């Protein structure tokens, strides 16, 4: 095979791969921009803000991201992760002894039964049981709202991570395309500098004649 022909084949193939990588990179960039813009718009619409630094409690001051984002509006995935895990999560632990919405369902049901029995028996501790039930019910409703908001924020964070991974993938595609373009350009330059008669891995004529 002619050396020039081989160089041209590899160079053209490299250019084709470079175009393919460039196209994939553009698609990934488009997806990354959509994810980032979508997360930003959805979070900004909630008008959630971090507490100013001078209003943070002692426990909140121990959290790096709460100090970093203090006083800022929540608009990014990383901020959503911080607010969900470190702010909401921190305060949920102080409600109902750290129990979840599902955990609080059992004591609430038990108190409802006790209240019903106390009402039938006209027990003296009826008012106390009703107060306990009201407290547990309020705790459970608060935990439910907190867990719901926390879940929504973490979903936004997860979506933003897809966008970040897409950005990284796009960068890899662009770098790969640039490398292939350089190699292809070098191959074309070498092809046109190579004599048309030069062959690649041609057999040694002297060995053939002997």
C-alpha cells in the first residue's frame, strides 16, 4: 500500500471521529445547560434563602456550607443539597426525638386509641391524652412538610448532578475531538509531503531475489 494512501485513510477517519465527538459534545452541553437552567429557575421560584451569618445558631455555625451560603438565595443544586441535609435535616432531628413521619405514625395511632377509650370511660386523664395527641399530630405534620421539602430539594440536587456529569462528558468529547483534529492535520501534512511512489512496509527486494 502507498504510504500516502495510508496517511490519507487514517487522517480522514480521524476527522470523521472528531466530528462525531464534537457532535456528542454539543448534545451533552445542551443537556447540561438545560439541567442547570431548569434547576436554577425552579429553585429561584421558591424564594428560599439561607439565614444570615449573624442569625445562625451554634449548631448551624458548625456546618461549613451553612456558613458559606449564609444570606444567599437558594438557586443551585449544591445549595439545595446543603439546605436539605444540613439545615432541614438538622432541625428535623430536634422534632419528635429525631423520628421520621412513618415513625411518628405508631404513637399517633396509639394515642388516638387511648383518647377514644378515655372518652368512653370519661377518664380523668382525657385532657392530658388529647394534648399528647395534638402534640404528636403537630410534630408529624411538621416532619412531613420538612421531609417533603427536603426530598424535593434533593431531587433538584440530583438533577443538577446529571448536568454536571454532562458538562464533564462534553469537555472530554471536545478534548478528544481537538486531539483527533491535530492528529488528522498532522497526517494530512505528512501525506502531502510523502512522495507518491513511497510504499508502506514494502518487502525487501534484495531478500526476494536471493
